[in-house]
C-alpha cells in the first residue's frame, strides 16, 4: 500500500523533473530496487554503531562476510549470514539491526519486525529502529502499534533525514486517518503541501482525511475515487497556501459532487482559523446536505461562540451532543454555550463529562477553571489552573529538558 508512494518519495531527489505518471509506470523490478535503496539509505543515515563493526563474540570471517554481502547488495546472502550470526550470538545488536533492515526491504515484514524488536531491546532510544518497526507493523496490519512506534521513532529523531521524514510522515497520516483522527491527519499531510510534494495517491489520502473516511487509499470504492481525489486536490492547494486556487477547486468539487458528505465541512474546517464567518457558511451548507452531522454542529457552535453569540451556538451544541454524546468536543462546546448563556450548573456538568472523555484537553480544563471560579469553588478552580499550567508546559518543546 505505502510502497508506491514511498518509491515516489525516494525518487524526488534522484529525478526532480520527472512526471508523477512516469514514476507510477515503472517496471516492478525497478520499483523494488528503489525500495531496497530506500531501506539501505535509512540504514546508512542512522547506523547503530560503526557500519562495519565486527562483534568480538562472532568469528570475524562470518561478521565480515555478512557486512561484505550487504555492502555488495547481495541481499539473500547477507540475510542468511546475519541470521546465522544472531543465532550464534543473540546479543549481537548490529546483526539484528541489519537483519531487520534487510528483511524489511525484501517485504519479510513479520521477520523484520521481530529482528528489530531484538535490536530495540538492546539499544536505548533506537529511534530509527522503532520507526522502521512501525513501518513493518503497518504492513502486517498492526495499526495501533504501528502508529505508536512511528510517533515514538519520530520523537527520537528518526525523521531528521528528509527522505525518511517523507516516508514516516506519510504513514503517520495514513494511520491517523484510519483511526479516525482526521484533524491530526490533515496536520500531518500539511508537511507535504508546504514542501511541494505530491502524487495521485497522496491527494487521495488527503481527500480521505478531509472527507472523514477512515480508509487507506487502496480501500476507496471505485465510485468514490474521483471524489476523494478532487477533495484531496482542493485541500492540498489550501494547505500549500494557495487559497485562491483552493477556492476555485472547492467550487468545482461542490459542482461535481453536490451531495457529498463532509465536502463543505472540509472547506469550512480549513477556513475556520483565519475566517470563521466564511467557515460558518460552509458548515451551514454541510448541514443542509447532512443534517445529522455532529462535527458540523460542533464547528457551527464554535463559530457562533467566536461571534459572541452563545444563544445561537446553543442549539447546534445540543444537537451535537444528542447525536454523538461521547464526542468530547460536543460536550465541551455545549458546556461552554451553557456557561455563556447563564446556565452555570448545566455547563459544569457537560464540561465534566467532556473531561472524563478527554482528560488531557487543555480547553476543557480552562473552561472548568472559569466555571468553578464563577460558582465559588475556589479550590477546584485553582486545581484546574495548575493542571492547565502542567499541560501547557508538557506541550511546549522549549520547556522540555
């Protein structure tokens, strides 16, 4: 699934003037060779120690033969020799690293995952290995663990090399979409738009996140392929900063797919930060198409709160909670709407429900601090303010050691 785009990303530096269609039409053998090169570049970019280090616990000729086979790109022989080496010495960390990396390049993802796990057990803060294990887990369908490993690997520096960053960010965004975290997925995809990186599969993937469809590109039904691609193209233009072109693309999207769910929501969502009034119009259009869309109700309520119109926000917030009571943002916006229309107790009740659903949400703690202060619960208000400071510090990179 991710192979085609990973290959394209690898090609960006080698063939900067090449058309996307030319990349997609390459022979499978060449695509596989380039994929192996991607794995090799990852290894060379992040060597666990010195690339040719010989373990004192192995016969020098075996370790040297394995290293030579790897350097000569004799992958089957290198895998066989590294396998023999780690069987003789299970504590040979470098052997596990190179074995897992080479197995990943051949598509032996389960074996690669297990080899990399051995290496990770012996190596502290092994960001590249953790990230590569995440890519293996992506291919084996272990999606929650894949996302956790990719996030962890990126945090440890696995994305510091541009080519690795492109591959990891793309898989991160795919997995965020698959688990339904569409806002985070769009944020991840903005990396590609801001760097001018694109291809048809990427546009489809962005469209899926924007249309709130928890699918991978290969899973898109044929009848929805054009919709996903058009939505992705329009969103890509906006994320790239070309708002005029994006506006035209969205109008074309609405013209060709007038009843598509979440198309207007997507445009409104993108507009919201800089033009909440225009965003509200899009959310209203969305609710004409899908009256029971709780996300559009939530965002409409927020837009009215920004306009200082809590009474107008209230019915949207109430409807969002009615349709989706376990949506933290729905409980939050209803709590805020009730507070600002004078219903203090009802507001606190919904804010506390929101907190149960999402304990680390800074906005909920801020709203509760205000509500508790208004109600005279000074100790509770102080506690919430302290929690706000802790959350702000935890999310600020400058505060980290």
